[in-house]
C-alpha cells in the first residue's frame, strides 16, 4: 500500500516556492502544496553559521512518487543544495488518502 508523505523544501523568494508548487501540481506529482513564511533559518554553510529569511513549501504526495518529486525539485530549485526532506505520515483519514491518490499520477 502506498503511504502518504510530506516533502518539505525552502526558498529565499516566495515566488520561487509558488512556481515550484504549481509545476509539481501541473505535473500531478503532488496533490497539495502549502507555502508558508517568512521563516528564519539558521544553518552551517561555508564553515560559518549563516542565517536567512526563507519560505517553506510542504508537498503532499505518495511514497512511490518520492524519487520523481526529488528529481524534479533538484531540476528546478534555485539553490545549489536544496533541502529536500520527506516524512511518512503514520495516520491519515481514508478519505484524504484516497483523494491524494486520485490526484497524482500512478
């Protein structure tokens, strides 16, 4: 059985996040995308601690589509090394899961 996953990534510009969300929706690789922010991010980069204002994009899809979504994000993301993190949802209503499956390619 295909599991629901939530893939997250971040963007410096809100417009970039919206563009990626729409492309993944158009390609039916995700059923839903939520863009939030601004958020403050702190991280190690080039031997120092960096900070930036970013926007977070959460994408709902199925486990079987993870590799395609990851590849597509890497193709179109403006960052040199984009954050691409997936979490498996352990509990989800049957109706929502059926909706997600009906909205993405198989």
